[in-house]
């Protein structure tokens, strides 16, 4: 699976559309990397929505990653799972997931190295810039992306406060992908997703 380009993270904070509509808008814009994240739904609701998202993403040949829940990722046939530092340990997740994708959220060089050595397929690193999506600590900045890239051999997905004005700097710093939630969901989703996709097509056509 190709871990590159824009990763859209579902976020209901600024958008009251059904998650299937949100993802449909983003896929039609040309984004092919989706992470389904929802901290407020029950596990049954997460499963039911994930089933629908798997169907939609498959029709666009897009990657679907489920946040937090390896069992739900497996149950719906998702491409992988994304885990935080307090979630299921990477070793146990790998035992369950087999060859499917496992991403790990990291916030320091030590955590990034540990994830790489432990067999993660990619790391999420951030927050790069100030973000209102969740309390993830102080911004890490672009220099830390460069540092992480020098020390790990797996793809780095930058996250946190990424918008159309700063995304080029994120990729220029070495990130393989950029995870975006608020930057797409806040305001007109079609316009936002289209703008991100346009930037990627023109600046980084191979991502």
C-alpha cells in the first residue's frame, strides 16, 4: 500500500455531514488515503460506519485505516489500523493484523525510533503546527520532521495544524504524507479538499 500524499482524518468537530458523505467528497477530490477516527461513537456504531467506509474506499481503490481498533479494522477488511501511544502494544497489534498496515502516533524521536524498530509500517508525527483538533502538546516544528526522517526508515506522516498555506513546507521538510482533519472539514469541504488535491497534483505529482 502507498503511504503518501494527503491522509484525510474524519472529524465531526466542524462538519455535521454523515461520515460517508465526508469521505465521499474527499475521494471525489482525488485523495486516496483515509483514516476513520471518531472518539464519540460506540464500538457498534464505529463498526457499522466502518463497513460503509470500506465499501466506498474500495470503489475508489483508496487506503482505509481505522483509528484505535484493530479488531474493527480486521472485521471490516480495512487496510490497517492506526494506534496511539496508549493503545494496544505494537507487538500484539502485529500478531492480530498480520501483514496489514499498522501506523503509530509518535511525538518524539525516541517514540519514532521505537515504532520503526518494532515493525510499524509508518509513523504519525506531530503536532507539527498548532492544532485545535486535540490536545497533542506543543508544536514540534519542521526541523523535527527532518530529524525523524534521518533516523527512521519507514514513512513519516506529518500531522497537526496542516493547511494549504503550510503543506508545501511539510513535504519539503521530508514528510511522506500529511494528515489533515480541520483543514478539510472546516468550511466548504469540496473546496478545501479540491485545493489540497490541486496543490499535490502540481507540487508533488508522484505522492
